[in-house]
């Protein structure tokens, strides 16, 4: 296996099945992650769940990358966090 600990990752749709599984796997592997979703309540709950389960650094962003501006806001949240 390869080492990705200490790397940063951005996971969109992190409250869904696939995004949630990806976020969990990345956190377990030692990544600092930013999770994003359109639902602010669910994203905060998922962040707390990941922190408690893995001890990972988890930042959040809310929104949908449906425009260049929105996508930039999500990426900027990840950059600012780490």
C-alpha cells in the first residue's frame, strides 16, 4: 500500500454513500480532509463523526460546484484550512 498520511484531500458529496465512504477511507489513511456537501447540517455532523472515529483534521465547505465561483469557494475553503 502507499502512504498518503499528511496529504490533503477534498471530498464532494461527503454525506452520501460513496462520498462518505471515500472521506472515511481517506481520514483513516491519515489525510487532512475537507468535506463538502450542499446540506450544512449534515456536513457538520459528518465532520464530527469523522473526527471522533479517526482523529483526522476535518474542515467543511458547503455548496454545490455548479459554477466556477461556487467551485472556487469550495476549493478556497480547503486551501485556507490547510
